[in-house]
């Protein structure tokens, strides 16, 4: 089967399973991933990120098949905006505080 057809038919759950196997070296149920399996899974994960997720991680494969690296400036901007969003969410979820008399 062609890897592109495989990626197009891959479920998000299976992608997460393969990604976990690549990252940890073990399948979710705990059995070890063989080196050949890990390499194949890595290719599938990278193709899925490229074609389906169009991921903007620090280093990933872009939609054009090229590796995407972010500069320090881009990362700082991304983290600052994520931090500001989290602060807004925390303020929205803040519960009332009362002092005891």
C-alpha cells in the first residue's frame, strides 16, 4: 500500500498509537517496538503530520514535505501568545475567595 493512501485512511486514534510507539519505544500495551517497526511508524507519523495535521510543532514535516524548524523569535511569540491565552482562561475560571473574619 502506498504511504499516502495509508495516511489518508489512518484514524486519529491509530496515529496517536503510532506516535506514542515512536516516542517511547513501546506499544501502548507495554510490548517493545522493534527497530524496523519504529522506523516505519516514524515515517507514517511524519507523513500524517505533513498531510493531515499540517502541524506547526517546533520541528516537523510541512505540507510540502520539507522539515519545518522554528526560530527562537517564532517560539517566543508562540509561547507568549499561549501563555496569555492560558492566563485569560485561568481568570475566567477563577472562583470566589473569601477571608475568614
